């Protein structure tokens, strides 16, 4: 699975990724995150430490790809890759390598997180924010125009700690995109307000939402395949029974073809395999749905006022786990030498 | 599909296109307009940002190359992020319309206009400030000459291109339908509230009379557009707040017209297949009823196979018709309140 972040420079993409990794070292409703590469994990934890003490990462100059495991109750459930881009890549011509890769990765993404800075959205002159959202909307709509499967779009409203209160006009620049999402049969969108500074608000929600559709798709696929193989097993089993079954067994054996009894056995093995996959991910999927049930999902009948009101109410605070904070203290002490 | 914009210098063609693109690429009622080349999107947006941020007018359109003395943009028109139709948008140096037609780009433009599937005629609202035809149908020739008699609006040149198109259609063996025309009244904020819809329609009908003759067959739309209220140009800079109005409608009209043409073509093809299928069915029946049918089984089987192929073809065409009709339903909703004419008759978009 692939998750892609879209957003301009300084919007807080790297800050978000590091904060999320730090927070999800503890179980959040049973979910946690593990980097495949320990060095990547350590780097993100170090950044998370810095962020909690008010030191933000420098602008990303190169594309970095990370591979993670989403864990549930400490069991590895899904692996996914997540790329961090130089923000200016979204406004670069295609002769810029990063821009080219970004466009290609967007087309392959299973979930997309679109980052928008609340500070810029609240500015009196919204021109800059509107133009930035326009380009992101363009890249997104171009990327998904040929998809034939559901995709999640998390619209991450960053730096909400700088807002006194959510106001309707924050959502004005999204009017067109909302209409596209509502008109699409494949895109599920949500506004997710986030803060990553002295306090961490809603940090796990965007990633888990971005993964949601793919995860649900996998459980549905496993269920479908389970039923498919089980039905075939029943069919072969039925065909192998009775006088006709015995005659067919004789003919198949004589011709060297796979007998119905053997086919039934093979199909049952496949059904069991799908059942195991289904059982492995069923519980996490249910937990994920429950965890995300109160998100401000984009819907036809909601107004900007509704989104503002739901965003205002959706403010779940998180802390970095203790061991990261302790680690931070040690590092600070070392800093004296 | 090809769309060509006709309009003289300073008719607001490029500004209109930039505004329409900026507005529609953000999404509007589920529709989006996207440049098929991401670099093209950036170039358009750089010009748009210069226009609205720094109030710098876009530079005059420059030819793409020596061989192609116009500028072509490739766009995709989508609904719910799914492509409805792809098209070419042809922009050109405004002066080409007024120039001597022996100039390469002017010649090329006339040729492109004739090959287009929809023409946009850009008429700046400042030329529609004075009444040309009153509500009793009397023409103020002085006012008309002020607009049509000079080269400013290139009315004569546009009408001559339209006549060329109509003559070409008459000579050719196609369906005989002229291309749809969107008359885009740019900078409409200049006359908003000062002139009624009916008065403006009368003037436009007088200026572009060939389009509005009874049974002329031209499908025409008259649409006022604006980039915002109280927009004006001072020292080559745009002053006023940008807030585009109606900029998407001419494009929606072009798409609707193309879909309308497509559905007719597919229906014709459906009818042809149906006719062939009926003939084969009759042949089979006739052969089967003959005394020697037993000896012609191979021939009959061949015809039955051809019948099956035609049934598959018909099912495909039915699906195509259904798809186009669905697309038409989507765009027709947008054209509810738009002034559309077929010849001199005002009509409504239908599916």
C-alpha cells in the first residue's frame, strides 16, 4: 500500500510524519506504527522530540521514502510506504525529477493526504492559499481520473493551534474540491484538523483515514475470495459424490486430469488461507472504523458551517509516550558536553 | 474536439481563458477542467497569478512554432474527477483576425476555425454599451456602424469566416450542421445592470445576423462572462477584485453540443446496424423456409454468426448511447438558464 502527502513547503508535512511516528509508538485504540528500517524510526523519533520542544524540522530537500507496519495489538497488520517530498515539487515543471516521481506516485496511491495551512487559510488575502489548493486539487484530480477503486483523501488542516475558533470561510477555497468529491463514486474525503507543536491534536487520524479504504477493500476482498473458494469447494465436492462422481473420478484418473475430490481439497485449502487473512484483519478493520466514525466526512448535505462546527468539536489531544520524553531528557543532558 | 476562440485584440480572450481555467480547475459543481500536461497547468497558473496577484495582464499570445502559428492547449473536462471529454483549445494572436489573410497565422486561423467543433466569439461588453436595436426592432445604424463598421470588433471578419464555414458545409457531404457558436460577452461587469438581457440579445442578433436567420441551422449561445465586478485596466494593469462569473458556461455549452453531435452519430450507426441485422434475419427466415434449406446449413450458420456479431455491436452502441446520454444529463443541468438559439428560435438544452 502507498500513502502520498501533498502540500506546499512549510505546511508541516515532515513535522506531521515525525509527530505521528512518535505518538504511535504507544497504542492508539490498539494501533501503533513501526518503521521497517530502525534508522528511519530513530530519525523520526529524534525529530518528534525536537518538535515537542518547539524545534521544527528544516524544509525537506530530497524525497524520502519510508516503509512502515501498521500494528494492531502489537501484531503487524499492513505494510505501507510513505513518501515525503520537497514541498516545492508540486510547483515544479516535469523536468524536475521529484516532481515527475510525485505525479507518478500519486497515480499509484491508495490513500492521499492533502496538507493545508490553517494560518494561510485564515489570512485576509486568501489568494496564495487558493492558488496552492488549486494546484494540489489539479494534481489530485489528474491522478485519480482513471481509478476504478475507492480512495481516501484526508484534507489535513495543519497548525490549528493558531486558530481561536474554526470559521466557515476557511472552507471557501475547498468549495470546488468538495463538489468533485461529492460527484465521485470512488473518492471519500474528510477534513481533519491537526496540530503538532506543544500539543498534539488529532495526529493519528489523517494517516488512519488515508489507509482506511484500502484496508476495508482488503477485508472485503478476503471475504469475497473466501466465499468464492468455499463455493467452488462445495461444487467439486458435490460433483465427486454418487455414481456419476465415481464414474467421473475413474475417467479423470484414467486421463490423468485432476479429480473433483482433489480439486475440492485444493479449493478448501485456498478458502482456509483466505479465512486466515480475513480473521487476521477483521478485528483491526472494525476497530479502525470505530476509531474514525466521528470524523468530518465530506457529504452532499453539509455546509461550511457544519464542517467548521465538526472540526471545532474534533480535537483529540495526544502526548508523546514517556520513553520518548525520557530519551529527550537524556539527549538534552548530553547536549551540555 | 477542437474549440477555437475568435476575437480581436483586447477582446479579453486570453484573460477569459485564464479565468475560466483557474476557476474550473479548482472544481465547480463536480466538474473540473484540467490541462493534460501538468507543465501546461503551471504555465497557465503563473499567468493567472500574475494577473490577479500583481495585476499584470498576460502577454499577447505568441505562436507555438513556425509551422503552427497559433497556440494549442490540450484540456480534459471531467465530472467527479472522471473524464467526460478531451479537447483542444486554440488560442491565437488577436491581431490575426484583423490582419491581411495572406499572413501565415491569419490563414491558419481561418483554416482552424473551419475545422473546429465549436467557435467562441469574444465580444467585449464595452462595444455593447449603446443600444443598436430598440424594443420595437428599429436599428440605430449610427450605433451599429460605430461597432460593426470599424475593425475594432472584427465583426465583418468574423461574419466572413462564418459564411466560409457555412459554404464549406453546404459543399461537403457531411450532416450539413454548422458548428455551434458561443458568443461570449467578456467584461460584462461594465454593462451589468445598465442593459437588459433582451436588449443585448437584440444587438448581438443584429451584429451577427447570419447566425440568427430562420432555419440557418446555427446553434448559438449568448453568454455574459466576467472576471469580477468593477474590473478595469489602468496602465496595462487590472484593477478590481477578481471573482469570476459564468466563465464555465461557454465551455459547458461546447461540451453539450459535442455530446449532442456524438449521440446523433452513434444513433445513426445503431440504426444502420439494426437495419443490417433485420435484413440478415429476413434472409435467414427465407432460406430456412425453402425446401433445400437442409443443403444450405453452412450458409445459414454463417448468417446466424453474422447476426450474433450484429447483436453484440448493437449492445455496444446501446451502451455508448447510454453513456453519452448520462454525460449530457450532467452538463444540460448547467445550461438551464442560458440563452440558446437554433437559427432564430430560442431553445432549451434537452437530452
